[in-house]
C-alpha cells in the first residue's frame, strides 16, 4: 500500500508540475509571436483543460501525502514537514485564486475587450509562475524529508 501511494504521489506531482512547466517554457514562448487575441484564447483553452487535470493531481497529492506521512510516522513538529505543508497550503490558495477567480475574470475581460484584460492576464500569469516556483520548493522539501536532511 505504501509503495503504491508513493508511486501515485510521484506520478501526480510529475503530471501537475510538468504541466505547469510545459505552459511556461513551451506553450507561452511558442505563442509569443501571435496576436494577443489568439494567444489569450489558446492559453485560456489549454489552461481550462489543464485545470481539471491539475485539481485531480492536487487531490491525489493531498490524499497520498497524508497516507505517506501516516505510514512513515513523521512528526508534525518537523520543520521540513511543516514547511512543506505550509507551502502546499499557499499553493492551494493561489491555485484557487488563479483557476476560479483571476483566470475567469481575465478571460471575461478579454472577451469584452475591457481595459482590465491585460492587467488580469498578467496577474494570472504571475500567480501561475509563483505557484510553479512554490511547487519546486515543495519537491525540494519532500526530497530532503525522505532523505533525512
């Protein structure tokens, strides 16, 4: 059971983080030369599709993470574990804001052609990038935790 949980935890982390890295390092640069309207539509469509995948991955990460913690018997007083859990909490809040508040407002503003569209799009992109960096921190903390750092 424990090995299956660790395996699923790693797969979910790879899919979630890999998807974010793909968006940042592949999709967005490829679309850089396109019109703002086309770029906005494509990033929005890909983002909406990835949203479902991302939230399933986050749910799996929470469930398997809890199983892994319980199985390994980690103390919640561990600074590494507290740091990892705190960072995950920030990621969840930022993901919610990105996916269900700022992102939809940016899409709506783009469709209406309002002045807020570019500001909201940039804010959404910033939140996505911050979340990606935080996810990399979580991976580093997880490696340190299991390696006994």
